[in-house]
C-alpha cells in the first residue's frame, strides 16, 4: 500500500484527524492503568470502591494524556515525516496544521491537569504535569541524542499507576512505588522490543531508542529486565496488597516474559522479537487485572 493510499484510508475529516492526533488506544491504556492503580490503593487499605472519584480521575487522566500525545505529535512532526510508519499521521500528511495540533494539545493537557487538581488533589495533578513534561520536554528531544531516552521515557510510562495510587489518600508509599517499578521495567522491555523491530525506520528519523550494538546486547538487556520484572512483580503480594491468586498469576506471566526474552536472546530474529513485543502487550493488562482481582 502506497503512502497516498494509507492517507486516503485514514481520512475521516477534521474530527477523525483529531482522534488520530490524541491516539485513543494509548490514551485508553493510560487511563485504565491509572484507574487500576486507584482501585488497588482503595482495596489495599480495606476500603470500598468509590465510583465518583474514580470517574473524575479517569476523566482528568484521559484529557491530560490526550493533550500530551497531541503535543508529542506536534514536536515530532519532522521525524514523523521521515518514517514509513508515521508519515500518514495527521500533521505530516497535512490533515492538521501544526499550530492547530499544538493548541489542541495544550488545551487538553491544561484541562486534564486542572480537573485533577480541582476534583482529586494537588499530588495527582502534579504527577500528571511531571509526566507530561518528562515525556515531551525530556524524552522526546533525548530520542534524537541518546539511548538514555528509553529509561527516561519509561518514567512517564509508569507514572499513571502512581497517579492513580496517589489519588487515594493523597500520598505515595512503598506499595505505590512497587507498582511504579513493575510498570517501569515492563516499559523497558516493551520499548526495546519495538525499537529493535523498527530500528531501520527509527534510524531513518535519527531516533536512538536502543543502544548501539548487536542483537545479542539488546536481547540480553531484555532478559535482564524480564528477570527483574519477575522478581519485583511478587512484591505486591509480599506487601499484602493482593492475595495468592495474584501471586500465582504474576509468577506465570513473569516466567512467560523471561522465556520469550530468552528465546530471542538465543536466536535473535524479528519474529522472536515480535513475540516479546506482543507478550508485553498481553502482560500489562493481565497483571493489572490480577492485581485488582487479587485485592478484592
């Protein structure tokens, strides 16, 4: 399929282009993560689920995430125009003007942070603002300069769980930090797998998401991160956040991620790397589901 055909396939007027700009799939993913962090925090303290704060949290995080993602596409419009995967996006394809995207992104981000501050509390709003700043002002330019962008980018990738946790009680403790650590390690595996599979396209845009070196180095990092993830994923059970159902599921999911990463290490092919990437996509929602279910 040619670039023109891909752009025509995505045409849906201004509303359709705006939806692409805020990446609804990723926005939904982030909102669900923060909601799960909030639910686990409530249940871990022996409380009942309060739907109204949960709804306000989800709305604020959704708005702020949509805004941050729109701003990211504005900031990366140059590299996006160079990559085959991203050329059909709204700004490179000419369906949305850069100024319009920037205005929409700022408005959504401000609305989301303001809603969280007014309806939930200052700490969730502050963490959301920090996440957006790290994502757009640090991670995005660092992608063109250093592979350190990947661990830096993993911080805003893991913060949604902490935002949700802090929305209950207005504080952060070791239990919330354990959730953050799990998602931080998950993010490293996820991005390394994506970066290795798309390394040619990323090189074309000048992105340095994976360290220079052989596939054995990249796959070795994945194995190390997966082993650390397996170890850290049992901590919520040890801290009394969840029960034996979560522990059993976390061990099984963690072992599966180690197995996938090890298979890629032993035979570094695109197919095996793609299995690690797909496995990470399943791991995230399944682990959060087990965590919420185990806390009930």
